[in-house]
């Protein structure tokens, strides 16, 4: 039952237009960071060094944390409070359900961060080694 609830929460978070918009904004921002910061190297290092890669990840982290804040805000919105009675009708304690929801939000933000990592790896392959 826990897996089913976690899958439902992940589906609610990740299969909507907001999440797609966040993903597109994150990828566009990642491209801008690469073109404006990483391509020139960070701290006089090569653009493909670990320092530049770490700087890219550091630039992407505030965006992902902002998305996590939006997810947290959606959890306590008016719309969510209206359907709270229906959601809490399932045979799960309220604390466990909230942990599942927070875990789903963290996983969804982690998927966004993984997309940013995949983006920079694809850019590195395309830009430097092909």
C-alpha cells in the first residue's frame, strides 16, 4: 500500500504542466549557465574540469531548491486543504502520509537535479568530444 501511495503522489507531482515547465526552465537555465560561466572555465580551470562541473551543479541547486519550495507550498494550498478529508480517508496515519508526500517532493526535485546533471553530460559530450 505504501508503494501505491508513493506512486500516486509522484504521479500527482510529476505528471502535470507545472513540472514540465520547471523542467524546461531548469534546462534552459542550465544551458545559459554553461554558455555564460562553465564554457570559460571556473577559477582558471578548463571548462571540462571537475571544478567547472561542480560550479555548474552549484549554480543549478538554488533553482531545484526553489522548485522544492513550490512543491511544499502546493502541499498546504487551499485546494489541498479542501480535499484533505478525502485524502485522509485512506487507512494510513496522517504523519505517515505527510512523510510520503514530502518524500515524493524530494524525489521529484531529485529527478530535476538528475536532469540537470544529464544535460551537462550531454552538452560536454556534444561540445567537447564529438
